[in-house]
C-alpha cells in the first residue's frame, strides 16, 4: 500500500474538510522526507496542512482524511 501526501483544508465548520492529492510514495521514509521539505519550503493558507496517510487507494485515503474526528482530551500530565 502506498503513502499519500495530501493538503487538507479545514473549513469554518469543523466537520467539513477538503483534500487535494500532492503525491504518493511506496516508502514511508521518502514520504516523510518529502512532507518535511514541503512544510518547510511551501507556505500554505491558514487552515491548510500537509498530511501523510497510508491507504489502499486514493478513495480510501480521501475518505479517512475527510471524516470527522473529535479533539483528543489532554490529560493533566500532558499539559
């Protein structure tokens, strides 16, 4: 399964996101290196971020990235 790099845009309502495929890699180390380079060199808009996801295909990757996930609860010792 390949690793996909996406630009994820969060909209004003927290439950909606849009995704745009940037590239894909077969190797995690290469994908990680590329996303670090993109994050350091490319300036994105305020609500955009680069994400790496491991999935069977682009449809599954986009579905996973678009689904709503609740904020994690920070424990007292994690603050």
